[in-house]
């Protein structure tokens, strides 16, 4: 019984980690209509930003979340024009070009990080690391609780932005039909640029949290690219509220499979369930994303 | 289309290509070098780049020392060695491709093999096909030796002959230990380690409460929670240093510390020490080599001297994998010397080199090297005995078996549950 | 008199020119229709006037000023609103949100709310459906929402791309009735249509476009009856 509850908690908290990576990614996909294969590398660079700031300033890495956000918003704003050039260019196969661009960017960033910082694993500790909250025999790692609530908080903030603000309405309009939105007087290029910057900022912050929970290495990105893609598909591509559910579902599947079936099968079962869910609901679990 | 007019031209082209190929092959055959061209295949990128660099340091140090002494002595003359590198990219298929390229393009005389058993298993069938001898300084999975590759040798004893020893020593020194839980990462080496830990535990009379194999990238909290709920006396983990970091971080975040924690391999690596800090204390492991052991040879001097050489060049304390990688080169040198094979090696020479390797038995700073000629550990180094270690205050202390131990295992570890 | 003009306009997609040197003009209080077979470039021309499509060569002139380099947003603020083919309803937005995005260029929140309320007053059928999603509306209701979106900014000129396409005949009638009322209220309407028969009923001026070139123009006084026009249409 204790183990069951503990596994439930573990799963939800793993889901919290996924939530913070995927939120911005799914939003960016919704608006730009392209997969950014560099998502894992933004996580990695976010992790290193937190690590180096922590290393040189000695303050708790979580205190650097706002700085990291700002830095990556700027980075995103600088990268976006290159993406936009490809997206709006006159070439054929523009989506393929974007794919190649983000894939190349990912390789470049990973290679650059490897050259600059080497292959070593680096760990950084927060005040909340190596502490847990015990409740009726169930242990909740404090740092993961922090990450989880942070994830929920930014999900609520992003949802509020999308459903309660003028900018959010234009974001949703652009995501659904860029052409129509433009005829309504929406500056679609500006919306896309801001969304990409926001996505980069959120993903950079995710990197700091992931770096504190696990470790930071130049090669950590790949698996998060896969998970982000996976959850975005499960959530319904471009449908932000689905992300919360999909992230939790993935976390729970992983935790329960590891404990009750065998961890070796977890990826297999995760992909099998994705396949089955998409068979039933091709637009994601809530059937609201892009087909 | 070959037209009647174009046909002579076509013939001329064919002739030109044939001539070029002939020239290239004859040039290769006449490759008159006075040094050994040694292929190094190891992971210089990808997930195993850490270990890849450990082996590379070992191979590079051997090259440095051998050339400093004038080279390998064969027939009264000394021949220098030159290493050429190929990247195994941390996966078996790339390892196979890289070896293939290295053999056909660089025409290497012999090969110093990859880091990790998975890459070795990828590379071995290729060296087998082209009949080029290879010694790996790191692969420890028994699954390699069970396949009886004629051209592949290993400098480190298979993990099923070493990791189990931890359990034997634990049982002997701490009879109060009754139960263990085991977690292993899903790669050939780590899985073999976990199996060895499990079999060793059973042999030592422990009850194995759980045995889980997990993908190395997975979040570790679910399995740690599971182990904790079973309340084992000892938690044992088979994995690479980065996996152990993930496990320790997960344990710490859940405020869990078992009474005894076994981790094989790599708890004495700087990465692990730095990443987990104090949590590295009291972790129990195994090794086949330690700088404090009284081994020595002509190339590196004493084991202590080897440490100094490594620290001078890399500012890194060597572990047994790095030492084994350096010693692998010495095994080749000894075989070349006894078989009297100056460079470059012909195809027939390479077969002779394998025969010579089978009969090598040399004492090095790393201990004795001598390869099995038959049985389940075919071509693996049979001469080294496992030593059980425990990290105490940032130092790797030998705790057994028998006289090899300088002190008893600390158990239960302070505040272990 | 001619308040909105395209002058020798060239545009296209990728490297392919779709519209080659077309000049048209439209005036307030009039319905200007552009006819032409599929692929003749009439929608593309309309987009260029709306600012959703760059003008490669030539000019777009509004109230004697070139607006060729103005983004859509500024053209809307200047009084030119556009309804694309198939209407402008966003399937996943509610009726309320659809109207608000129609008034995207209105920055003042109170004013925006007021405009939405005015549209509901004008189309009471929509007021009952505020929360309904675009995709849950009937074709007629969607057209109402589209017109509502169009009117949110109270524009002077309405650019319409085939407003009758895909609608039931009874709804088409309503739409054209609505357009007639707008014309009588002094709005200028520039529209592309396939439904020549109904469009002729309200047209003050017609153009025919074929393969990106203007082949026929009839001002108000010279508009022939349907039969004659169809003959012309068939010949070109």
C-alpha cells in the first residue's frame, strides 16, 4: 500500500519534470507549426546557465530561474528571425528546411557545449536537494515538489495568458489559421517571434530545474527532445491544456511500469500506449490538437 | 549508354581505374614503415564518452612511454608506435563501421579496443572477418568471451569473476547481512554486473529481495522506492559512474540511505565523487587494480609511478580501466617480441600475433596478464584477482578479500536504514 | 471618386507571377465585382489590396495615398477590412472570441466590448451563441459571424472573397441583402465572386480577370444583362 502511494507520488512528480519541458515546446509548435529539434539543447544550455551561475556566485540555483528566463527569451528572440527566414522564404520544402535548421542547431549546440565544457557530469545542489517531505510513509523529494508546483504555476500562467489576454487570443488565432489572423490585423510575425522567445525562456528555466534534480551534461538534451515530442503528440500538438494531462500520464506510466512490471519495459509500454491513444484519438488525449 | 564511338573511351576509363587500383594496392603491399600503426577504437562522443576518454588516456600513456623508451623491441631493433583513432560513438553499429574503416583505409597492424562491452561486441565480428588482433582495455561483459572471438582479447577479467567477490567478502566480514536488492542498468556490461552481484549474493547465502534491470536514462525514484519498501540490508547497483550519480541523487532526494550500498563500477572516479559529494562515502565496490599494489614493469615503473605519469599529463588519478588499457599495449609488445614480427604486419603476421598473444604471460605495473585459451572466458585475462573496496573520506580503501584488505568493511554505514 | 485603387499591380507566389499588371478602382457606396474563372488571380489580387500578399510591382492607392507598403493592420486602421474565402471564423474559438479577434486592432478594452455588444444588437442570433465554438455553428451562422468580424472595426471598405461560396441558396440571398444594405449605408465593397447571377443584382461596376490580366471592364451605366455578360464571359 505504501509502495502504491509512493509510486503514484513518484509518477506525478516525474510528470512535473516533463510538464516544464513540454509546455513551451507545444506552444511553439502550435504557432510555428514546426518541430524544434533543438528543444533538448535549450534544456541543456539552461542547465549549464544555472550551473555556472551557481558555480561562480554560489547562490541557490533556483534563484537564477528569472535570470535564465530573461537570457533565453533574448536568445529565442535572436534565433527566431533565422527560423522565420526559412519559414517565410520562397523555397520549396520549407518545413524540411526548418527541420534541417533546428537539427543542425541542435548538433552545433551539443558539439559546442562538449568542446567548451567537456563530457563530465556536473551536479548542482539547491537548498531543497537531498531533502524530502514525509507524509504517512510516503516520501516526496522537496526539489521535485518545487519543480512540480513551478510547472503547474507556469502552466496556469500560460493558460491565463492564452485564454484571458488579447495577446493570448491572437496567439490562438495564429495557431489555428495564420492567414485569417493576418487579415484580422494580427502581426503574425511578431506573435510567432514572441512565442518562440517565450518558449526558449520557459525551456531554459526547465533546464535549471532538471539540472538540479538530475545532473548537467552536454549530452543530456537528446532524451528531453524525445520526451517533449512524445508528450506534445500525446497532448495534442499545439494544445496547451493537454500538456498537463499528458505529462502526468507519462510520468505515471513510467513509475508504475518500473515498479510493477519491470523498468526495462517502460519505454516499450510508453510507446505502445502512445500508439494506442493516437489510434483512438489522433488529435491527442483530449482530441483538441492538430491532427 | 555505350555507343560504338564511346566504347574505346569507356575501355580506356576502365583501364585507368584498374591501373589506379593496382597502384594503390601495390603501394599498400609495399608499405615499408619502420613503426607500428596501432588502431585505437573507442567512444570519443556519445553517452560513453567519459569511459572512452578513460581508455584513450590509457592507450596514449602507453604510446608516450613506449616511444620514450625508443619503441617496441623486435629482433634486436626498436620500432616506435603510432596511434590512429576512430570514434565508436558509444554505439555498437558505429563501432563496427569505425573498425571497418580503420582496417581497410589505415591498414593498422593491430587494434586497441573500445570502451564498454556493447561497442566491443559491435567491433569484434569485424576484426574477426579481417583477421586483425584486438585487445580491449575495458570490456568486462562475459558475453564477449562466451562467443569465442579468435581475434579479440581482454585485459580486464570479466565482471562475473569480480563483482560476485563483493558479496563473498560482505558475507565473511558481516554475517549480520541477510538480504540484498539489486538494480542493474540495461546495457551488456551493467547487466552482467547485476547478474554477477545476484549470483554472488545467492552463493554467499543472502536472500535477493528484488532484481530490476532499468534503462540507464530512466528516472530512478520508482526503483529506489521499491527497494526501500523491501528493506534490504544491502542495495547493490550495476552501472557506469553516471548511472550511479543518478541513483545516488534519487536516493538522497527520497532521504533514503541503505545500511550497505554496493556500486560497481566507478565510484572512485572524480565525476562521481564531485557530483554526489559526501554521499559517495561508504560506497562499496570492486577493482582489479589499485596503486597501492606492489606491481611494476620496465615501461611504466611501479603502479605508484603510473599514477604520477597520469597526473602529470592529465591531472587525473587513473582507475583500473585506464591501467588495463595501458597494460593492453604491453601485452601486444610482448607478443610481437616473442613472435619476432617487425612492422608492417602482413596478413600472415597478424595470425602469428594471435598465436603469440595466447601464450603471453607478463608481469606489468597493472599485474599479470595472461589470456584464457579455452572455456567460457576465452581470451580474457585470467590472472587478476578481484579486490573489494570501500570509499572512506574520499579515498578508496581496500577491504578484502583476506590479506588484501587493509581494514574491515564499515557496515552499517552511519545513519543507514 | 475612386477611393481604392490597384494600379498596374503585379504579384504572385514563390517565383510564379499570378497577377500581371492589373488596374482596378472601387468607390464608396458602390459594389465593385471581380469575376473570372478559377485560377485567374482574382483572390490573389484581393489579398494584395488587403495587404496579405506583397505587391511586387505597381501600386495600391487609398484616398490618394499609396498603401502598398502598409501592413494589413494599418490598412484595417485606415478602414479596409477583409473577409477571406470561406469566411473568417476560427473553428476553435467561441463566437465571442471570434468577434474580439475581428476587432484585434481595437486596443481599448471598453471600446472593444462596446463594439462586440453592437454586433450582437445587429445580429441577435449571434448573441444567443456567444459561447459556442466556431465549428459548432451552421453555415449561415458562420457567415453572420464573419460579417460581424468584418464590421467590428467599422470599416469604410469591405473586401470580400466569394462571400456566397458553399452557402445554401436562402442564405446567399440573405448575404446579398446584407451587402446591399451596407452599400446603401455608404460602404464601399470590392468583392470577388463566382456567383455572377446574384452578384449582378447588386453590382455597380464589374471587372473580368483571366490569367492574371484584366479582359473586361464595365462601369455602372454599361453593365449588361446576365445573358450578354455570360456571352462575354464565355468568349474570353
